[in-house]
């Protein structure tokens, strides 16, 4: 099961005893900052968690898997995530 935005809001509400409405505002604000930063082409580094990087992909040849037709894929930007060593160790030690 995936962690949802509502789960994050509830966790903040329960752990920090911030009103639920305020918790939701904080989460929304954080997500807006992240979206704005990435859409400006800037990377985000969160110590102990990881780094979100914006990478540019060039135009390239592709193929429609359903029809086999060749086509050109447009250039675009993608977001990648690389977890920190701290997060990697925590994920690999649990379980």
C-alpha cells in the first residue's frame, strides 16, 4: 500500500499535534515549493533523504509497440530521484 498525502497529513497531525487543517496546509505548501523548484529546472537536495534532479532528454527515435510504427519522441525534461546513503541503509536494514 502506498503512502498518500492524507497519510502524511494525519502523521503530522498525530505526531506534532498541529490542527489537521494546518497540517494539510503545511503539506500542500511543501509540495508546491517542490513543484515550483523542479519546474524551474532546479534540483532539490534533502539531506538524509535524497536528491531530485531535473534532466533534459534529447529528441530521439522511438517505436509504437502496438503497431511497430517508427516515430520521433520529442525532447523533454524528466525528474529523477537518487536516495541518500542514510535512506538506502535504512531501507535495506528493515525487513
